[in-house]
C-alpha cells in the first residue's frame, strides 16, 4: 500500500484544483474543488476521482491558519500529508 498524498493549488481568482492519487482506484489526476466546508483551523474540500470509470468522491483536509478566501498557495502549491486524504487507502 502506498501513501496517498495531495497537492492544492489556489491563487487569486483562478479556479482551485487538487492533484491526488485516488484511494479507490490508485489513478493520479487533477480535480476541481467541487465544494468546501470551513471549520475552525481546518478547511474540508470535496474532489472527485478524474478516472471516469471510478468517479468517486474524496475529501481533502487542509489544515489552515487563514480562511479559504485568504489562502494563496503560490506557484508551488500546498503539499498535504497522506493523512489529509479521506478515505485512507
């Protein structure tokens, strides 16, 4: 079993996107952010597997000290730990 990790890109007015390996089918791809929920110092993001036959949902936990509207990951994106991808593989 390999660790599933994710990377978030969010800059200014651009649509945010996530790159991750799907815990359901192990395909690596890019997904838009379909939804979000902010709770204290955590932002939860809803993404979908880019592999059409799978297409399952994934939750990504983004530990944050700022609100979503103020978050800017820059050109390098924000690398998230494997424990931030739900479900776990």
